[in-house]
C-alpha cells in the first residue's frame, strides 16, 4: 500500500492583486520545503505539511522532477499513473499543466504536459533491437457532465466502461499513435484548441471543463516473446468558482454549477475513502459524476497517483485556498495498491482461443505502416483488417468475454432465485396443509359442541316432563 503524493503550489500575485494592495497581506509564511503556515480570514494561523511545497519562485522543472517524473517511469514499467491539478479558478492549474502554451519554446516555462511527453520518449528509446514500442494518445473533456472527444468532436457523449484487466476505459474514444514528441505536441495542441473555455472576472480564458490527457504505452519484447502495457493520465480540473467573484451569468453560470457539482462529488469520494472504518468496506460514490467514475482507478485503486493543489497567496482568496489545502490534506491519507498491468505472455504453439490470430503481430504491422503512411490511412487499414478478420479488435474480444461471464453470472443468479422461490412455495404449501387441518379440526369441534348442547337440552326437557308426570301420578293416587 502507498499514499497519494500530494504537493501544494502557490502562484505569484497577479498585477490586479498587487494593485489592490494584496502584496502586503499574503496569507502564507514559508517554514521549509514541506511545511508552511497559513493565515485564515480570522487571522488564525494553521500549519500544513505536504510531500512538497512549491512557492512562487519555484520552477516548472522542479514540479516535473518531483511530482511527475517518478510516475512517468512507472508507466513505462506498466504501472498505471495519474497526475491531477486541483484548485480555485485562476490558481495556476492550466499553467502548471501546459505552461504558457503547449508549443511554448521557452524551456523554463514548459508545463508538465510537454515535459511528460519528452520524458516518455526518452525513457522508451530502445537500446536493444529486440524491443519495440508505441505510444497512443487520447484527449477528452468532461463538459456539462458529458465526455467529449477533443480529437473528434462528433463523439460528444462517450460512455465509460470497466474492464477487469484494464480497469476504467472510454468506449470508442479516438486514439492517435504518435511517433515522436513533436507529433505528440502538435496533436495535443489541436485537441486543446477544441476545449471549452470562457471569460470570467477572475480569468480571461477560464477552463469550463475538466480536461483529461491519456497516454497508453505498449512495449513488445521480441526475445522474451511478451508484451506489456501501461497508462499515464493527466487531469487538468476546472476550477471551483464563487459566483460573486467570477460574475458568471447565463451559460457560464450553468457551467459553473456543473463544475462545482462534480468537484463536490470528488470531495465526497475523498471523504468516503478516508473516513471508512478500519477493516470494513463502505460505499464509495464513484458513480455520482463522470469525473469520479473516470478517476476510480486513480483514487484508492491500482494506479500511482499525484495531486498538485494550486493556490493563490492573496488574502482576498483565503477561503478558497484554505478549502483547496484541506482537500489536499484529506487526499494525502488515501491508500492505493499500484501493480503491473496488462502483461500478456505470448503463445509459442500458435494462436489459441485465448490469444486471437494476429494479436502478437498487430502492433508491429501498424508501426511499420505508420512509418510509410499518414495516420488516417493507417487507421483505415486497421479497421479494414479487423473487419476482414486479419487482425482482432482486442477490446471487442475482451468485451465479448465479459458479456459471456456476465450472462453466466446472471443465469446462476436466476437459478439460485428459482430454487429459493420453489423452496418458498413448498413451505407455503406445508403451512397451508397445517392450517387446513386446524380449520377442519375446529369445525368438527364446533359440530361436536353443538350436538352436546342439544343432548343436554333434551335431557333437561325430558327430566322436566318426567317430574311433571310423576307429580301427576302421585296426586291421582
């Protein structure tokens, strides 16, 4: 078991905050790289400790090296990982994730996302010709409680499914195979351009959705005849908002309500994970929102997770910053069980029912085609190969197996229910027979009682007549 890595980051004061005089009323006081003192709106001092605290002079690379790099290395070793930025709107989440821009050339200002891309390719550069790899990229946003594919806007209501071997998956999401960091960043830039943003009084380009970047890393070891796969997810959450500060109206107000509702659901999941009784299982409300459902593996699951709590040092935002810090302090107590995912041993004796023909060659074929054709042509060929049975859609095979297992479980449950129903009917028949016997006995007893009454009545009546006749006879004599 391991805990979630939780870090806090304080952005510099904005020019607006400096004009308002907030420079003289900063709400934090540094103690060291892990601990600081926070002054709330009642001037009470609270001490917070996290795995690492990044103050306003911290560098983007510092955040990457401490928070993200260990998770990048784990994902290459087939251990799933998730990195989440959380905080108030305008607190620096998107800057921490992307930098000034995803294609920003200034090395110092690059955010987590471009550094993660470079780190993945650096870690996967094969020194051995017996190793081949591929990186697939997906990008979605959760907007108004719908999951939208940012690489294909026609897919605006993607469904979440759960696989026993792969965990939470997005059914039908677009996956782009990227061959180098430059291509990956171009694809990410195209997806980011499709993201929902809006202007508020606190942020000129406020994120109106939760954005999720998904990297799937597949490796094939030719000599050992095996494959493994890891997944790395980066989540740039939309910021919590107070309407009186953002001035949200109309559509923006409805977006803010949905954002706050999903963040509240996330808080409820954190509370459930950290307030449960030791040794006892309790209900975790993952299904209360699309966000918490997508993060189910990352929160108390089998993925390694890091949380970056972004805050404003301004006294004007003290209540929102305090809420963010308390959220991080609570999340720090979550335990997870990271493990290696999706290791598949290849068969040496040819294909079997559990290992479809073409399974072990599909990755190599697609990689070779990708070197000579553009990705749209490769995608079309892959779909045609699957339709003709040359390659197999592994997701469909797995889902068919899951459906078969579900059908078997359903039949077993129905059979068990039928047995219970039959037993209940037999018990009711037995009780009915006993009740009928009691009724018959009661009726017979009633008849006997009536006969006895008639007998006594006749005896009394006969006795009266006898006494009368005897008296008459005595009088006559």
